[in-house]
C-alpha cells in the first residue's frame, strides 16, 4: 500500500520544515520559491497573484533580517512595533502564498501545508506595497477589458469553436495546474474544474463549458483571462504548450514572456526569417505572435531538435532547442552499437549504419532469434538492455503493439471501432532493470521484478492511451479516452512526486523519447518510445537525451520494417509479459555477481 503522504505531500512537508529553520527572511523565501532546490524560482514567481507580487517587492527589502522564534506565532522578524504582520505560507498545490494588507489570513484563503511564517512590516513597507498594487490593479483592469473586447469581437460561432478547442485540449492533455489570481484551474485529480479524467466534456462543473451560453460581457474576470491566455498558448504550438505554463499565473504579461522566450529559441534555429518581438503585451499583438510561432515551430522541428525539460514537483515544462550532438552522445551510441553488433545480425559503426544493414536484410525480424520468437523482440530487448547498461540507468524500457498484423488488418478495413476496443494485453513494454536496482526495494529480486512488471503495465496503458489519437475523429474514436500522442523527447527532474507509479518505483530522473512509426500508410505518432530512469545519482543531460533519441529512432525504424513485412509474414510479440519479466529479472539478479557489465560505467558528459 502506497503511503498517501509519499511523493509531493512529503516534499512539501520537508520544504516547509526547511523554511521554518531558515536564518533570515531571504533564505526562507528562497527555500519556498525553489521548493528547497527542486524547481527554478522563476516558476513560483510567475505563480504569485498581483497583490503577492507587490508584497514580495516589499519583503525583498527585508531579506537579510533574521527571524526570532515567538511562542505565540512562530518565527517573526526581529523589529520594533510593526504596522502590519504579514505572512508567508506554502499551499498544498506547491504555490508560495504571501499575506498582504487588508486581505484575509492565508489559512482562510488556502489549503496550507502547515502554519505560516509571520513577517512584520513597517509603515514605509505598507506605503510601498500600496503604490505597487495600484499600478498592478490598473494594468489588470485594462488587460481584462481588452481581452473581453477581443473575445466579444470573435462572434458567437468563432467563440464557441474556440471554447470547444480549449475543452478538447484540457481533455487530451496531461495534467496541468494553472492559476488566475486566487482561482485554481486544473484537469488534475479531485480538484478538477476543467474537462479531464474526472469531468466529461460538457460537465456542469467544467468552467469552460459553463461559458458557452453566456456573452463575454458576463464572464468572470478570471475566466476571461484564462480563455484568452489558453488560446494564445495553443496557437503558439500544440496543446502541450499549456504544460509550459504549469504552476503559474495565466495573465497576458506572463504568457508574453513565455512567447518571447519561445521566439528567441526558434530564431536561434536559423529556420527562416527571424520573427520580430512583440511591440507590447496587448492581446491582439500577442495573438499575432502566437500564430507566427505556431507556424515556425513546424519549420524548426524539421532542421533542429526540440525537447522539453520537466520539473516534476510542479509538472512544469520548458521547451528547449538542443545543441548539436557532441562526443558524449557519440560515445554512448558507439557503446550501444558494439553491444548490438555482438548480439544481432547487424553491422555498422553507428546507428545509421546499423539501420542500413537492417534495411538490406530485414526478414530475420520475423523469424525466431536467440531466445525470442521473433527477431523484432530480440532487437527490442537487446537495444533496451544496452541502453540501460551504457547510460547507467536503473531501468530502461520500450513499448509497442503486440500484433502489427492485427493492426494492419484493422487499418486496411478502416475498422476504427475494433482498434479502440483493444485492451492493455494487446500492447507490450519491455522493461530491463539494472540488477543493482534491487537495493531500492529491500534488496529483493522479487520486488524488483514486481516493480518492473508494474512499469510495463503502466507503459502498456500509455500505448493504449495514445494510439487512438492517430485515428480519424470518428464517433467511436472521440468517445474513447486518449491523449494527443507525444512527439517531443524530454528530460524530467524529480518526477517521483505526483505520479503514484513513479513514487512507488522511486523514479527521480528520466529521459523519454517517443517516436512515430509508419504502418499501412498511416503515421502513428508516439507509437514506440525509449525511457531511461534513474532512482538517484545525477540528472540526465541534453547529450544523453540526444543519444537516447537516436536509439529510440532505431527501434522505431525496425518496427516500421517489421510492419512493412507483416502483410506476408504474420507477426505477434509474445515476450515481455509478467512471467517473462519475472523469470528474466530474477535470473539476471542471480547471475549479476558473476557477470561483467557491458559498459564499465556510464559515460559522463
């Protein structure tokens, strides 16, 4: 039974404990903003409400002042008689909360991790706060007015289509938690107020659904801003762009900063004429920029490698442009290729040459090879095993569909209903743990095998969840739960927070590299992936991600080769079920003391 306090609640409790022992106000604020070093501070800074942002400017001036412990109210700033007793708190969603003059206490407004840190203000601080707040309130008023006018100008049909798209985005996107001043917007778990796993499309509790029958003149200010900002995010890329605002405020200035960062990233790719910066943060200006970025994103992806860095505690994603592959990635690839040449009927010094060798003689993929029923199974296992060892990962895995032949048959018949009805056993995931990873599970080979199988089952679910996103939007497809298939690789830091499986498996750092596969004339995004996990040690680097992405592309190419042959050579993957994981992993642990590692150590960047 998983401890309900494990993961994110446990992290927040530790962060609060550290903040309580901070020697001064500045240190406490830094601990809270970074969740004690687990996320960049700027994410939390962009999560502050307008009044809180004004208050933080005042508190920054007190940063060097020490706290004194008061039995009545906890740590307080050492000072003369204050004009106002401010508060610092941490909400159960991980957001820093700041008490401000004339507002209710934090405990009445938020679900807090624990108590509050009390920060006395002097009269000059209150005066400065009021000056800052006046400017912020005026800006917010003007921004809401502009966005309301912009939405009203769209007309009922276009506005309805826009709301439908936002509802679909919330339904088909991974969990996100967003703020608009004090109001929370999320498709995540029990706090849902947007369509997602809990709320179906059209549910009366979905904020966006309730707006359909009202003119924007009657929309609450918060909802006006959320609709405008989500529209800008989606137009600048894909639904996944929403996750780049995870944990932050939805306001035009914040979205403008995100779009500007994206503009600089895309311009650095030399993929065409540079996009000029937005002249201001007005909705019309940012809408034009978002549309230009959406078009440029496709161009950039053709010539450069985009990826995301994920900060797990806040589920926040940052899009980045990778540098060219260097010697680190080349060494990793060479080590994996050496293993594959030794175990598979392939030749070549790098993955490109191995892929050419496979293309010249692919039929062995359909025939028994080593201990597997097909060469494709052997290739998947050996590639995953080599990646686990050479990258110094605690776990490596790759997933896919068990019967390419059945899939092709259904595609030829355009039998979308049958495809959507397949269940988890119709998919597979090959999980290869390092034998030493048993130390995270009481030293037990049995527990290691159980954890690996639970990972495999979860990855089967991912394949099940993504596959319909590649099909025509027929009624049976739209009725099926699915996410938009992933296309971009990512690196995750401290992902052992929200996802129960990651908490149980101690997954701290990871690489995910999804790949598309062409099957019977249809391109299936996210059909396979390669995942590398570390339970501790160091985060993965960009060069490791680039090497992993080439390795997953190799598996995808092999899967495509097998699919091209599956019409004449029926192919079913029978390995990688629970019994396979049990027998393979327990045997590997038993042999570990006698075996020499394929790669003597992970290759450092």
